[in-house]
């Protein structure tokens, strides 16, 4: 297993930090020096050779090798067991329908939202409960960060360069969550998106920052979901009117009420599809009256189809705090879900 990356020698780990910062190879945080041994171990963890092509970025035609991804994963703090999830997330991002170049170059400042499903969550000790969208566990932190370092170092997505974000958001450091499947009454997101039950999978979405909502004053499903629908409508007024894959994070407290009333995943998705819509004239209420013109009665849905909603079970066991995670730019970038097994070892070539 011959590696082709350039070797840099430094006197100690502190000198390595300065070298990487000076070269613009980091996200601003300290890195783990990617030694040859660490890179090899990551590759072995996914049963990939250094020269294996994980995928090709469609706009610039840039082929991405497993070795270069392993270097960045090691820098992010990934262990070999984390690497198959990183590879799967990247393979999904390189699908043409994800529109990676547009999402990472836009002034909109989105990040890559990653949802992990299946047994791999338990193997990696990923926690989809307390602080699920924050610093909940090691695996979600380093997997999300590895994707950001890959974007910086393999796609030149640096602020002021390819990355033209006006503001960005903290998810650009790491934006990864493991679904709380054990606490969900609806099965997993991956299964709902066509992955066979029992398989580990990764879903990626070019996404805005989480918009937190709260409702602790009712057990009525329609009232609970109206809180989420109102936040989606607010996003349509204030950011983007176009339909796309919205992610909705429902905590256990609210899931319990929905399940007790017999509401299935299909019921929840259909209700939000029905309620998350606005008319163009509503833009005048938020200072955008000049673009309404003679189309004020035109209606826009946040979701073209109920199945476009990414319904994710996550969050601590108490508290009616959920979140809406909006898409970057409607249907210009679609969420992609891939099984982990299809992206590592012998199955990897078929996934790209």
C-alpha cells in the first residue's frame, strides 16, 4: 500500500500545528498530525487502496482519492472505524444531484448536514439524544469535521476563495447527527429513503443553520406540527421560497405525543407538506414587497412531495425543543442517502 502524499517533517506536534495553519490546511482549530501510520489505518478501516477513486466532482471533474480523504480524516481526529462513514458521506456529496460546487461556493453559506443511521451508530458510540446537534460525542464531531477539511483541502473551499459565504454558520465546523432510532416510533430516516432495514447509511443535505422551535403546551399532534410548519413558513418568507428537502428534528418528548395519538411517519410528513406553504404576497410583510409584483396570489410549497421531508428523531429525553433545518437552495441541491456498505471495500466503485 504505497502512499503518494508529500511527507512533511516537523520537530514536534506544535511545529506541525503551525505548518498546517500557515499553509491554510486547517479550519482554524488544532489538527491531529496525519502520520503515515494514521492514514494507512484509516484506509484499512474502509478496506480501500490509496488510489481508489471515491468520486469525481461533476463541475470541475476533480477525482478524489481515498488516500487524500484519509489524510484529512486523520487531521480531523478520526479513528479508522470512523472512516467508512466519512467515505460514504463524501460519495453521497459527489452525486450530481447534490450540486456540491454550487452549495459550497454560494453566498448563502450552507453547511453539509449529515445524518447517520444503522448499527454503525452503536459501533461508533454515536449519541442522538442529549445535545444531538452540538458536541454530543466524538464520532459525530470528527466525522463532520473531516468533511469540512476535505472541502478545504481537496476542493479549495476556503473563505474568500471558492467559499463566498456572506455569513456561514457554526455547522461549517461539524454538522453531523446520529438518529435516535431506539427512541423513534417511525423507523429510521434511511429506511424511509429506500435503504434496506438493518443496513447502516448516511444522508447528506446542503443545509442552513438549525432553527430551534419549542412547544410544551399541547399534546395535540396538529398543534405540535403547526409549530414546525410555522418555522418553515418563516424560512420561506425570510430566506428562500423554493421547495426542497427540509429536515425536521423531533425530540423524544414530542415524538411520544405524536406516537400516542397514532401518528405515523407518513402522517407527520403529509401534515407538514399540507401546512408549510405561503403565498408570494407574504413577502411584503418582511420587506420584500418589490418582488411580489402581480404574483401575490401564487402559492408556494416548502415540499413538492410529503416524502421530501427528512424526518429525524433526535434530542434529549425531556424538553419540547425541536428544530427545522432548511435546504440551501430548494431543489437545486437534493439530499442523498447511501448505504455505508456500498461505499467501502469491494462495493466502493459501484457507489461512485
